[in-house]
């Protein structure tokens, strides 16, 4: 007969071996899961870092384009100012020349309307200002001269005082 202790020992040894194998396999699986998790986390971190770097680059590019747009707006305003100045100068030289007026009748008619409207508004403003000035009371109270401003005595009075 077999020794029950020996049989129990063999069963225990097999159980320990099976448990050890299962532990090793579970550790391998856990290690693989951990490695994959770390790889995924590292990849996510790298993508996040890349996206952040891309965002910083995008922000810098955006700021650069904004600065260029502002400079372009300044140059455009300066151009418009100069063209207005030139246009005014040219118009003043050619406004009475029928050759130019006949070549651009609609434009000259519109300019004439605007000039007339401006003159009407300036006249209204002047009339309003004149009406306000006329409505203001004028102070006509006589001013008494101060002692220092009093006239000096006549030369006859000076002669009497000298005697």
C-alpha cells in the first residue's frame, strides 16, 4: 500500500507546481498587459506632447499672421490716404476741363452732388452758429474807471498847485 502521506505530498507538490505555473502565466499576462498599458500611455503622452507642440507652433503662426495683417491694414490705410490726396489734387486740376468731365459724366455728377450737399451742411452750421451768437445777450453795463485809471488834472490845475 501506498503511504497516504507520500500521496498527499505528491498531490501537494503537483498543486504547488500547477499553482506556480498558473502564477507564472498570470504574471506573464499581467506583465504583457502592463507593458501594453505603458506603451499606450507613452504613445498617448508622445501624441499629447506633439499636439501641444503643434498648438504652440500654431499659436506662434497665428500671432505672426495677425501681426502681418495689422501691418497690411496700416499700409492699406496709408495707401488710401495717399490715393485720396492724389484724387483730390487731380480733381481740382481737371474739374473745369470739359474733356475730363465728358469722359466721366456720372462720376463728376456724383462729386458735384456731394460738394453741394457739403456746402448746404456748412451753410446750415454757419446759420445755426450765427443764430446762437445773435441770441446771446450783449453786456452794455458801463465800467467805472479805477483810481489808477483816472485822468490827470488839467495843466491849469497843475500850475495853481505849483504856486
